């Protein structure tokens, strides 16, 4: 498996400082770096699900339009470098090492005044400095957790985007949808538009109240964009869309699943809003081309067509519902196998429930991560769904699932954790899956 350089391993040890919501340490770090975030135009994106996909779509279109783009997302799948990209390319090890040393030279002073700097605060400050050095024109900036007190919430963006709101990280963000909506709505800035994906009434009410208090126009993506799927295959979704301003020609979106249609609408609404609000030059044909080329790994990613093997990093009940619907459609009545690995802090039963009536075989695998649930515990939960369950290491499980799919004319889904997705992609990179 892939091993990170030693300087990144040192950085990972900052995770022991845990999650500390708040902006004091981030602002102090950035001030010592010369406030690089102030030199950056950003589209700031928060949400329970879909924010990474929307960020990837927005960046792809902006790059297609000729802008020098930045993309900041988390977590990474294989390498830390993936979190910060310029024009689609991850930061190099050499540049990353130089910036780690730079930010580290200031972190001790910040820690003496405000407490230890967390891993995410460190990488966020590093990313802003990297984007400044690279003279990035515009950044698609994804929040880490929540929004109001997230380390990314130091920017004054061109616009904000809220993709979805549901219960998540309740120990940090609150135990109700309105509480979580208030946290995510904290990225809305004075006078700047906010584009909203599909929100329930409680979420809409909170976001609307915050937007009124900041004088921010609210754009409901579902009202702004009409999206119709013409067809879907393992290769992607053929889509026809019409906005309040443009009737677009059909295009093939490489990302699978009905949920991506919502993300698609949100991204297009954000791009059209940005074009109007910030005088960005984004032609309709550029939007179509950029969306046709978008690449976002571990989101219903097709690893193999014969037999069909699909990888998804979904790990919460909401993601399970949309993933199971997509797999059900792609399987077309053929048997489905599930390769499963999860973290111990996830709601296993609610994640598995949408798959209950569609899975014929399940392979439970351990995660190479201290947060992974014990395979025996996960196997018991899977067996409780009435499935035939096997426990084995990841490479062996995928090989066995592939054989099963060939013999049974079935489809295999690998899901349960972004950590698991990263391990799978590392095996793919090493050629292990092909063997």
C-alpha cells in the first residue's frame, strides 16, 4: 500500500489534537503568513452531502472557461496532495514539503496563544498560501465540517453554496436540522448570493433567515435549473437541462446516480450566479464541456465494466439511500454484492438498511485505520440483514467478489467509508486489482 513521506506523517500526528471548531487559530496562522486568503476569489461550498461533487463540477467548468483554478476538498483518498489542486493537478511533494515547513514555523507561536493548531487548520492555511503563490484566479472551496466555525470560513467569497442539510456530526454541529442549518448557513456573507440545493422546510427557513439578515439573495437551484435525465448507463448519464437563462444542449455527465442531478443543478445555478454577480466569462457551451469532463473519484466510480464494479465513499444513511437507488438501477435485476468496510463512529444499521433487500453476498473487510469498526461487529450487523457474509482482507475480498460477479452475472458495490475507497484506489494504482 502507498506510504506517505515522513514530513506528511509528522503532519498527520496533529490529528491527535482533535477537532476544535473556531477561527482564532486559523486567522492567527494566516496573519503570520501575510493573509493569503485575502488575495483569493472563492466560491465557498458547504453541505451534508454533495459538496465535494459540486466543488469538482464548478472547478471543472471554471478551468474549461480558461481560469486558473484552485480546488480545496477533504478528506483525501490516497495522498494528502489531493486536497489542494491547481488547474486539476495536486500539489507536488516538493511544494507541499516547503509549505509544511513554512506553516510549521508559525504554528508554535500560534499554539502558545490559542492552543495547538489542528490538522485541518494547518492544511487550510497551507492551501491558501499555495493558491496565492500559484496566482490562482478562483478557488472552489469546500468546507470541512459545518461552516460557521470551519477553518475555511475566513474568506469573503463571490458567493456561497449550501448543497444539502441533514443530521451529521451532531456532537459538534447540533442534534437538530435547524441547528446544523445554522452552522452551515454561517458561510453566507454580507450582500453575497447564496445558492441552495435541495433543502427541507426547516433547512430552508434557517438559511432564508440568515440570508435576510445579511442582505444576501437566495437562489434555489431546483427553481433555477430544470434537469431531466434522458438515459443512464455504466458510462454516465445523458442529461438535458434548461435554466432561467439558457436552454442547454444534451450532455453526458460522467458521474452516476440521480443524486448527481441535484448536485448538477446546484453547480450550474452557482456558475450562472457567479457569472452574473462577478462578471465571470462563462459561456453555456463552456458549462456543458466542463461538466462533461468532470472527474470525481469514489463517487459511484466505475472500476470495471465486465463485471461491473462500482466504488463509492458514501458512509452515512443519506448517502446509503442514494447509492442503493443508483446500484439498484444499474444492476437492472441482476444480483448485487457488497464489499463493506466502515468506521466505528458511523450508524451501521441505518447505513445498511437501504441495501437490505438487494444484496445477495457481502464481504466485510477491515480498514487500515484506527477508526475502523471491528470486522466481527460489522459482520454481525450485515448478517442481521439476512445476507451471506464473508470476512477477508480487501484484496482477497475484491478478487472473490469479482469471481462471484462473473459466475452470477452480478454487480459489485464497494462502499462504507472514504478510507476504504482510498485503500481500493491505492490497490488499483498498484495494479493489484487487475491481477
